[in-house]
C-alpha cells in the first residue's frame, strides 16, 4: 500500500468515523455506513472474540473497496501511517486501543505462535520436533530440527556464535551447523534414508557433513534402501582414499 493510499484512508476515516476506546464509530450514514455502528466484522462465521485483532474492515475509499484489519486502521487514524506489522504492547490482541498498538518488525509480530517460535532460538513443532532458527536483520534462517530441546538450543547457540562472533555469512551457517549437530534421519517408509513420495515412489537421500545428498527415486522402498547403503559405502570409501 502506497503512502498516497494511506493518506486517502486517513482523510476518509476522519471524515466519517470517530475514535473511541479502541473502536471506530460511524459519524454519519452513507456508502454502507450506519450512524453509530462500530466498524469491523469477523472474517469468518463463528470466529472467537479473542481473535478480535483479526477483524476485517471494508471501506469504499475514492471508488476503491479496501479490506484492512481494524488494528491497522486505528493506527492509520492516529499516525497517518500503515505499518506492515503491529505489536500489542500488553500481548492482548483483543485490546485495540491506540495506546496498546506499536509498530514492529516481523520478528516481534504479536502472534502468540511466533512469540513461542523465537523463544530461546528454537520452537516446538506439532510433530514434537524442536526446530532451531536464527534471526538476523528480519531474516529467518532455518538451522535444523532435532528430537530434543537441548540439542536444538546448542545448535542455535553455535549458529548465533558463527554469525555474530565469527562473522560467517548466513548462506554458510546451516552447512556448518549440520556438520557439528547432524539432524536425525527421518523416514516414514520404515527404511533409513528412504522417504515415501506421491504415486508410490520412494526417494533416497541423506545428509553428510552438512550437505544433502540426493541419490534418486525408486519404485520400492527396498530398492531405495539398497541404493542408500551403496551410496553411503561409496562415500566412506572416497573419504578414506582422500585421507
């Protein structure tokens, strides 16, 4: 959204709405407005009250229909500025009073799940794994996932040291973390190094020294596993020869 569009919204809101205790209330009737009605409606039927921060508001501004969240409109109303992300200072996303709204970066976006994800440098997935993730200059760099929070925390600490103390570039950090903290092998096929794909195909791949090695796709898990064993043996043999 351009600043020119934000200026139009700002003028429209001040002309047609008044702000009161975290609400925008219509001052007059017209263009879908009803005098005294609070701006905003739930995006889907049955939406919970504690999701109020996601209230959508439809405005007809300069002949253009715009749909914006209530919290963003209230921020525009007071500051003539639309931030990309808004943080709720008291961590209560039902409190849309302007005193509770603060412009923030993506890493501090106020979604509860995102707050958990940034805690201690790792977060727990719905599958019960622990994913280490590095954040730098609004970038999120996935490090790896592990079976225990302790390993995930150690992997994050190591990645953080590489970035801030050793000044290693972001693109090289994941490979170095893989080498020191190898991620566990995951497979739903019942065979190590084998992953089931769609249409009854099976993929063989593994990680060695931080580098993902893709062997190929096969018709059966047995074939893929045999290829895995052969590839691992060849890799060990080549490493021995280099030494």
